[in-house]
């Protein structure tokens, strides 16, 4: 029996040997307790020889011997533990104990009984500091005194002696086993080897290993591989799921300390986004053995530690991970892997599982299947933080001057060719900060800013998420930064175009600090600038008032696109495209409609309202419907219509 949780095929043979060995040990105990022991010395020798023979034939040490070695039990403590197990597993041994007690119902072990039957007995065996009591392998039941109180073996230890080394049931809901990773980024493998060497240097008192960065799955893989090289199995506990400070947390600490010895376990406390909780910090300061702490941001710890920064693999390594995950089919994707590696930031484990899943479910994987699978991975994290907009528009639907369209196409081209410029041509070697593609769209409401973002999302096959900054900004200190952090953190896996609407709600000119409110407002802007520089995806910000933006903020944006109010020719083009092909129309004069001096968003509202008016009348959309709809829109925006604008419509 190895000292790990295992399902090895050879284990069943060992379990049979271990079972036979226990039976022989129990037979010796029965004979020792029986009245014939003193008169049948030959039988005693025979039983002891059987035990020795079975012990010699075992492939691995018996469970009782492993347990004795792990907890440094004395011979008497070993015998006492066997006796407690025997009355649970062997009914005849329980009957012999009852006979010695002189009562048929007292089929239990007492310390006094053991002291009387074993010549090498020692009173210290049941002191609280010795392993049997300290690790609660046996419990002293209520009784008159220590010698006469029943002793009961802990169920976990009983299973262990029977050859079943499974996780303590009271920890099952709080811990999960992390296997040694099959696929791991080479950078992460090097970190794991480095950690393993340092752990080996301090084998007796292993240091705390602190893993911080944006790749929680990578942190688990590194910890699992480092633990494996230390001959340990990694278990993970989530900080938010730990018991609160008090008796339940104390029990967790005790159970884990015992479990770490029984399973050769190492513990990783994953803090998630909530940081190191009071319970987690208490465990970090208290637990012995090999311990890892994983967090996104560095945390202050009193205990000496090894710190490793673990972030998601870079594009070049992600491309190699995709090749490994896709196997022989990887050669069929041409430039798709370049696009995937630069657009998405995924953990090695996610890439491996996604590749294997697609290979198992489909005969021939198509590039679109792979791309869409990656897009779907980032959606759950953003659904509660932003509004997903499904894009249905293309370049032809976007009516803008040539300069603006050219700028937007250049923006799309930079997103497509990032792998070549950043990685192949070496720009990323000088640091990845500022390599994200970001843009500022300025212009009055309805001039096409959101539509342009939809066009880019469809062109680049990205999910478009709209973040309303007027909602994100909070009057409570620190809440705005927290909200922004959640959005950026959730979007960093890629496959997302972030559209920050109403940017001027937050990004106004940084003011001179006159009071605390000014100071915290500047902190919010500073935090956004920092995240924008670090964000490696595509982010677009819209504002109706470009003049309200701080020039320092604008300098950090790759593109600025001004959406002008449409002139008559552009308005005519918008009117020609605003009605779907399936919409029945009659007698529409687009030149006259273009006289209406409103933006594209208003034109769409008028067209939609006119369609409903026509449907109500059971007729095609006509100029009369548009006049009525235009008056409704003018009333809504509190802008009177001039006679010149609607002259000749009806």
C-alpha cells in the first residue's frame, strides 16, 4: 500500500495480502486473550510464524506497518491499535474481550485490558501528546476513568488498516484532488521544477509556495507537478468555501494535518478573486507540511515563502499548446492557430481539454468550430457584468466618410495581424503593456458609434459586450475600481470586444485636487488608465463629448475615430438601407427624406415607427407614415420639425 490515494491495478493483490496479514494478527491476539494461551505454547509459536511468513511475502509493507512508520508508533501503541481494529473487524476477538471483562455486552477494548495483556505496555501511549490521541486514531469514550473507558477506533483509520486509503469524508466537500497535468506550458513546467528543487532543499520544513497571477488553473498545474516531484498528491481548497473562524475551522486544520500524513498530501489554498480570507490566513499561519497559496494579486504573509508569478501562457506558447492538443489535425488549420493564440488568453488545461473534446466529438474539426468553442469559454464570466450584443450588421450598413471607414478597417487589420507584428517581428519582446488595441469613438448620439463596434465584432468574429459606465461608476469609494476590475478580469480570456458606453461619465478631465472627492475621482481615472494599458484585448470607448476627456487618457488609446453628423448625401444613403428587403414600401423619395436633419439612430427609429404605423393600416410603408413617425421622434427628442425638412413628403 502506497501512502497516496491510488487506484493502481496492483493494489488489489496487495489488499488481499494485507487482509490475510490482518487476519493472522487478529488470530494471534485471540490466542493471547484466550484461557489456553499459557498451556499451548506451540500454538503461540505457530501463529507468530504465520504472521512473520505473511509479512515476508507482502509486496509492500502492511497498512499497520505504514501507519506505525508515519506516526512513529511504539510497539505497544501498534498492538493497541491492532486490538481496537480487531474488535471492530473480528467478532471472535470481540467475544474474547467480553469474556475478559466478564460481561457479554462489553465487546470493547479498554486501556486497562491492553496494559494487562501486553508485556511492553506503557502508560504514555494514551497521553494527549502521543499520536493515538493527538491524531484521534482512537477515541476514549465516556467512563469512570482512563483505564476502564471504552476505546473506539476512528473510522478513517479503520479503513486505512483495511487497505482503503480514501479521503476523509468530512473533508470531501472542501477538498478536491488535482492530478499531475498531462499538458502544461513549458514556462509553467520550469516554474514547477524550480519550486520542486527548493522544496527538496527544505524537505523537513517545506516553505510556503505563493503562486500569484491571472492563471488559477496554471497555478494548480504548477503546484500539482511540484508536489508530484516531492512524492505528494495535491489537494485544493477554495478560500471562500472554508469554515469560518471557530471550532469547524479547527477541526478542518486537524483533519487536514492527519490527512496530509495518510495520503502524502500537499494543500493548495486557492483564494480566487476575494483574496485571502481570515480563515485562509489562519490556516496558512498554522498548518504544517507542504502548502501552496494561489491568488491573483500578491498577498502579505508572515510565513517564509517562495513566490512565483503565474500568468496565462503567451501567444507563442499558446500556439504550441494548441498543436499538442489537436495532434495530427493541427496542420489543417493554417493561420487559424495564430489568430487563436493572439486573440484568446487561455490556460494550458483549458486548451488541452478543448482540443481533446473537439477531437472526440467530431470527425473533422473545422476552424470555425475551434474559434466558436473558444468564444464560448469567456461568455459565462461576462454575462452578469455586461450586455452581450449580437451583431447583424456589416460594412455596407455603416454609412461614414471614407476617412473614418479607412480608420476602422485599419483597426480591424491590426487585430488580425498582432501575432505577426508582436511575436514574429519582436514587438512583444519589449513588454506586452500597451499592446492591446483600444479606440475612442466620439460623436453625437445616433451617429453610428455602436453600429461601428458591431461591424468590427462581426468582422473579427468576436462577442460584443456593452458596459454602461454610467452604471459602473459608484459614489462609494473603491466601488468603481472594483466594478472595472471585474469587467477587465472577466474579459481577459479574449474573444471579446469590450464597448464602454458613456465614457465621459468616468473619464472626464482629471481635476486639481481641492477635496477628498476630487482625489478619489482621480484615482478612479488612474486605475482605468492602468487597466487599459495592461489589457491585451480589443476595447472601444464611446463619448458624446470628446472635449471632456483628459488628453493624458487619449494618448493611451491607439485609435480615435470621430463620427460626424451625417450630411444630406449620407442621410440619403442611410434612408436607402434602413428598411429590410422584406419590408413593403411605396413611393418613398429618399432625397426628400434626407432633408430631415437627424442622425442615423433617429432615422432608424423613424423607419421602425413608420413600419408599425403601416402595419396597423394594413398598407406598405409610405411617405405619410414617415411624416407621422418623424413628428413622434421630434417630440421625443424635443426638437421641432421645420417646414423645410418635411416639405414635399406628402
